[in-house]
C-alpha cells in the first residue's frame, strides 16, 4: 500500500490520507482524528476506532468530543471511505459474495475478502506505525452493509479487534453469518461486542439485528455482549446516537476525569517550577509563563496553560492530565506527569 496524498480533511481536526491498496487495487480516503489529549508519555499508547463508510463524516468529531468529555477513553478515530470522484464500490467491498435483497434484486458482492486484507494487512499496520496506537485496544465499527462486514470479521477473525460495534447488520445479504457467529463465541477471548439497530427500521433489518444479538448471547465468559434497540429511530436517524451509547462500554476510561477548582499562587511560588525537565524517552517538558499564566510544553506538542489546584499540583483544564512537582523550597528536582491514566517522571536539567 502507498500513500497517494496527505493533507487536511473535510472534518475539523482530522488529517486525510488517500491511500492505494495493493490488495484491492483501488484508492481509499482515510481520515484520522487524534484525541484531544493524545498520548505523550514514554511508551504510552491509545486505542483506535476504525469506522467504515467514512463514519458518515461525523464519527471523528463524535469520538473527539466523547474522549474530551470523559465519556470514553481518548482514542484515535480512523474512518475509511472513498475519494471524491473515485469509484464507489461499497457493495462489492463489504460483501463476501452476492446477496438477495428483500425486494428480490441481487447485491453484487464478492470483494469482502480483499477489503478485509486491506484493513488488516495494509491499513492497520500503517496506522500503528504512524500513530501511538495500542493494537490490543482497537474497535471496528460498521453500520448496515458495513455492519454485516463487521459481523463477518468477528465470525472469521475475532482476534483482529478487541471490540466490535455492529449496527443494523444487513443479515439479508449473508444469512450464513449467524451460524458462524454462534460458533465463534467459545474462541472470542473476552472480546466486547455492541449490537444496535433502530426499533422503527424495516422488519427485516430489526430481525437481522436480533438474530446477530441472539447468536452472540449466552457465553459471557468468552464474549461480553451489549445490545440496544433505539426506540423510535429509523435506519439512519439513530446513527449519531450509536457512539455515545456504545463507546463507554467498548472503550471505557480507566478513571473519571478530575475537575478541581483552580487556586492562585504568587509569582514567587510559581517561578520555582520554571525550567526544563527530561522524560525517560528524551522528550523535554518545559515550564514557563505567558500572559495567561503558567505554560507547559512537551517537545513535539503545542504549549498549553496549566492551572494550580494546590501547591505543587497543577492540571490541564478539560483534560485527564495533571502535573505534580517534588515539594521543597527551591526548584523541584523532578515532576510527574499523569496523562489518560498513565504516569511518567521527568528529571530537572
């Protein structure tokens, strides 16, 4: 696989990569939205949510907001769609063979195996090489045709992702997946699965969601399942509600975000913290000031103001990030950074 182009994405805060898949033989548009509080500590990794159908251009912003609000673990949201003006081969890519629609027409699938190879053998390794992603904390999210693709991924390659979000799966296109899902429960390895559908969808779509849920139920020791039918919602109308409902279950936070009240320190008290500190991976943490107060910058990341919650303890407003300094009368010898549940010590230079 090669990167054809890279630049800002239509979605705010996202980067767009146009990649050419050797497995599929076509280009795809991949948009990456980083969490508001990215991993910055030595060895720290973040979860990833891979969203099919381009996330309907809302999955990235939704994940960014949920992570920042403390509803889910801060995660990279990676959406996969098609470049503007290019071939739109969704039906071919998401189905492993032809399927008969409820109206009797035939859905011309057949590219599912190649598209799966693109995701697992090309895209996922590329993302894990470019970003600090935890391969053991990756979720696949698909809706409708991409929902049945996600169900097939779980049935055939359960180890590929730690969590699966299967929304309104098009079981009509591949009814054989139900028996394979029943068989996969015993080797699911404590994976989490969230199955959803709109309660006001057509009966055959509701039936598909219910069958997937039933096939996966009954073995909580190996597969942790949660199901939700969204009352009064149609096939698309509940899409904005899926991530807020599913992600706290699939990617829960290790601890809630603390929201202390700031206090005011004197200039003499704050200046003892100023200086440069080094983390174990060689990155530096620089403390200084600007017109808004105390300023912190980790090398490679933009500077940000921090607030004091007590003497020797600071925090970043709206983030799961805290800083503590070794107490004393003079300049502290070290500080400890706490980011998204992890911590690292930095030594003063």
